[in-house]
């Protein structure tokens, strides 16, 4: 391995931008208050002039040989075959690297494209990050260049050169990796934990990957509390009944203690990330391994397991962890319900298990002398008025009955369009109960689309996010909060990068992939440094002319003659998972009383096994009467979800949202869903415009594998009406005079 600059031959230069999840487009550097960088430091180079293949190894059954001072690859039989280089010790988290190489096809070779890719192994997951994707290639030399960065430590990184033509043979030469931005943390900026020290602890969700290298530097400088992102959840602590595994949790706790940080425990009872055995009969029972029912005996099995788990946590950790999420996410997202219809709820036939959990936890921690450990109930969406009130009623009722609830955790997974007044109102409402409060999982999504979709708004959104963090923290610092925790150290570690499909530009946290302060950071620390928010042009929202019908469709799941002249749109925009997932053609009509939708869904495999309704095969209608697009959900806005078997769930519907009537039928190719959503007086009229979005969810084995919308590419229709399309109510559809805007 040589570590020196190369003398480059004069060749055609073709710079290609990478498309991998952690490949950094130049736009990410826009507007960041960072120091200018020099030309960088070469950390690897190879020119094969010594006739040796050096550190390069075959990827697949290929032959590597040096020919005329370049590395030749022959014998390929698959597109991923090619020469490979181990980058594990070369690429460090937080640094930005330029990877450059010269390439040409061998004389007489098939093919006309080559790609450069990094295979990344981390935490048992394999990812493929494109550095240069299918660049044009010929028998003339071309230089390919892309930038690459990782946000957290990887177990292994393998760089390789491939071609979509399996038979292609090619040569590479003058490989060079240049560190443009050194990994590490700016030591000269104020520490966030010090800036807010008079107001609350400042925490981050972490795992063992964050305890070394630049990530650890960032953690130590800016945070004085940690939450285990995954390693204190039930499946991590007790994967099989009676077998407790504390190694990763102990590593996190020991690190926190060694570095003067507090630890917040997450979580004792949750419907998710809980092993299946919790909900089946135990060994030795006549029905061992079968699902529990809801008898008193079955409920006692659950309580005994909960007591054993809480006792293990209390006995192992004692008071070294100052607070625990005893119960997590038990309030339903369905505005028509109160409690999540989880296996816990089903077995207990109601919410009584929640009170049991707090009493058991208090007994177990008190039994080991950890009487000061605080017990929290934690949930997301507490900024939604309906969900907030349901959680409030639950907590106030438990307190009235003597249940030992010490605190309420507001997860606060929000977006730039979440009204701050909703967050403040919720905090103020719970303050009236006299409980402790904490913001437990904060991130502020900027609405980035899935991979491969252009996002010209990125630069403006990063600045806008700085203003949002400014206003958010100005409000939070006036409240009596125990702690504020961001869900991830920096953007490269955010769960939102992978949620709803790969979103490589989603940037919800105060620090970027390179561990450098963003405008969000400066919004908290020194708002005077914030630039003005660049103006975003008003989008050319997709429109559909929805025709009037004199005789409304009968809502029975059957396409009757009322749909004959309907407008039809397709759900073709991927917002989560596979682009090949379930989609629908959707017919639309209206009358004075309602707007009607008929979804004809193509989906050969139907699944309803998840406890989460959005992870079942279903369709959704989002309606914003009057097309106000004010941001969050207004008084009359609604999210209406109907499964293939006609189970209706509602989202963050306002109090004046119209009622839904629905029917569903399974077909030979999928299913149909027929929906009517009531319109208020005057909303059903020619010329009226309503914000509208349509979505199809595809599920397999209890997990949502894809979601497709008509127009909104952000995957945030559930939280904001800002990006929905527009339904224009017309007497009859007029011929189009100009092309409609394409979905982005």
C-alpha cells in the first residue's frame, strides 16, 4: 500500500455523483458554518507500476492480473464481480473522502458502463453505497470520482469496481483516496450540554458503536446523558425466557459513568422489539408455545414474566440509571380508539396491564433500595391534540388510583411543519398533573425524499431547520423539563435515514454526517448567526379534476356505474421500501355531501398480522378541506386508513374532520376499497379545492415493505398537509390544455 500523491496521466475526466445512502452530495455542504477545507490528505494510492496486484482481491470468481501497469479483471460472470479493496482501516467515521480511479474497458470487451461501490457491514446489516453509478466506459481511459463518508463505525468496508454487463473485462489504475474533511469534532465551539445546563440535561440515543473514535468525541463534548437506542429493550435484555444478557447495556452504562453522564433507561414494556415467547404459553404448559389467550391464568403468566424482567433490571442496575420508560407507546394512533391494540392489550382485554407495570416496577426497584429511580410513561405524537388528551386521561386516571407514575416522556419525533404551539400546549397540560417531564427522542425531519429523487429544497430546509430549532429550544428552555434527548448523535446515525425506505438526505439532528455543527446547532447556541431562510418556489402541486356525480356510488366495494366518468390517478411515487410494492389506480368523484374514492389495488399477497395498522395491507386518503396547507393537521383535516378487510383507522384527525364510510373486497389480483368522506356544508361545490393525498401500504409478515403515494414524496403525509396534491371539484372533467406536473 502506497501513501503518496500520484502523477496523473492526461485522460478524459468524468465526475459522477454517488447514489449510496452515505455518499455525500456536494449540496450537503451548503450553508454550513464550517471552516474552508484545503485540498485534503491522500490516505491511499495504488498505481500497479511494480507489477503486483497489491492489496486488491477478487470479488467473485474473477482473475486479477497486472497488464501494462494497470490492474486487469477478467472472468466475470455476475454484475457484482470485480477487484476489491478493504477500506476498513482507511475510512473513518465523520471524515469526507474523495475516491478517484482511472478505468477503461479491455480491448474487445463487452459492456459500456462501470460502477464503483462500497459494501458496508455494520451491526449485522449489509448495505451497498454507490460512489460512482454506471458511468459511461469505453476502451479509452476515464477518471471516475465520487465522495464518500460514514456516520458511524462499520465492522467492514469493501470497495469494489463492477459493471452491469457480467461479461465485461476492464482495467483500473491510479486509485487514490483523499481525505477532504478529517474525522473529528470541532473543539472550539460551545458544548450544547453547557449551553442548556441551567435548564435540563442534554442527551443522545447511542449504542456501542458511538463509544469510540470521533463519535465518542462528539458525545463527550456535547452531551451529559445517554439513552440506549436498542440495548436495554426487552429483546436485548431477555432474548429467551430466563436468560438475561446485559453485556452491551453494561458497556453503555459504564461509559456514561466514566464520563460523568447520566443514563435514562429505555424500555421495560413495549409492544415492539419484544420476543415472541412473551406472548406464548411457557415450557411445561399443556399448550406450550401456543399464543396466550385472555384468561386470568394467561394474564398471570404475563404479570409473572413482567415481574421477573423488572426484578432482573432492578437487581442488575439498581439506581445507576436515574429513570426508566416503564411503558412505551400504548396510546393508539387511531383517533377512533384510545389504546394501541397490541398483544398486551388483547391478552388483558383492556389497559389494566399499564397500571400493573408501574406497580411492579416500583415494587422491584424499591426492593433493592433504588427508591429514587423515576418511572416514566413514554409516547410519540403527544403534539397531536387527540393523542395528547388520551395519554393525559390515562395518566391522570392512574395518578388518581395511586399508580406510581413519576413522569411523562414526549418522544417528539417531529418535522418542520409541526406547530410549536402543539408541543407547548402538551407540556403545559401535563405540568398541571405535577409529574416530571422529558423530551425523550427528539428529531426534526426536513422532508427529504427516498433515494434517487431530486431534492432541490435541501439547502433551504437545512437553514429553515436552524430557525425551527431556535424557536423550539427557546420554548423548551422556559419549561420545567428533566432532560431533552436527541434520537441519535448526528445525521449519519439517525433512524430516519432508513425509516420509510432509504432517505440519504434526511438530516434531522444538530450535527451532520461529518460531526460538524449545522444551523440547527447554532439555532440553539447562537441564533444571531442564522442566515435568512432562502425562499422556496411554490411547488406546482399535482392536481386532479374530480367530476360531480348526481347519483353517489353505493359504498359496497363494487364498482357501479357512478364510477364510469370518474377521474383516475395512480399511486406511483415510492415513499417507503420497494418500488415494486403494491400500487393502485384510484377513481375519484364528488357530490354535495362527500368526496368518494375507489382504490383498485394490485397486491398478490395480503397481510394483516402487524399490531400497527400502517404495517398492514391498506389504503389511505388524506384530506385537507379548503387546501389550506398550513403545515400540521387543521381542525377539519383527516387521515383515513382502510385495510383490505375493511378495518378503519384514523390518524391525527382534527375535531371537525369528516366521517368515513368504507367497504372492501378481496379480488383475484389484490383488493378494492371504496370510501366516502363527508364534506361540511359548502365544501362540496364546483370550484372548491381540497388538499388530497392517496397512499397504498404493502405488508409482508407483519412489516410494511413498501408504500406508494399519488404525489407527496416525503413520507410525512401522516404529520403534515403541506406536501399533498390538490383535488379541484368540477362539474365535469375539462380537457387538459397543458401537461400536469409530474409527481416529484
